[in-house]
């Protein structure tokens, strides 16, 4: 970093290229996992605070043994997790071009 500044590059460009871009990958992973955890936690919070929502519907459906509704809610959760992970993976390629796949692989 010191050499790049000595060569005359602006400090903000050096900071972005050498520091921020390299540190964004683990941060993006952590944020993606936190969002996925928040989606799962919303179900518990809805039921704990007796809020009407998909969490209460899930618990009531399990108690009534309504398999179709339980499967539908499970599918919604899996799709939400998949979308969050897809967005995180796509952000990897935007943040760090070295992550992109080459043609023919």
C-alpha cells in the first residue's frame, strides 16, 4: 500500500483496491448468514409474541397435523434461504473479479 501511494495513486483508490475489496468477502458471507438467521428467527418471534403471521401459521399447522401447509411453509423458507445465498454468491463476483468462472469451466 505504501508503494502505491509513493507511485502517486490517490489514497482512496489504494484503500479501496487493497483493503476494502479484500475485506468485503467475509463480511458479505457473515451478513448473508445473518439475514438467513433473521428469516428463521422471525417464525419464532411471531409465535412467541402471538403475532399473526407465517410463524404462527406454521405452529398451528403442525399442531393440527396439516402436512400440506407445513410443507408449503418449509418450501418458502428453503426458497428464501436459497435466494439469500444466491445473492451472496453473485455479490462475490461483483466485489472480487477473481471469483468469476472462466469460459469453458
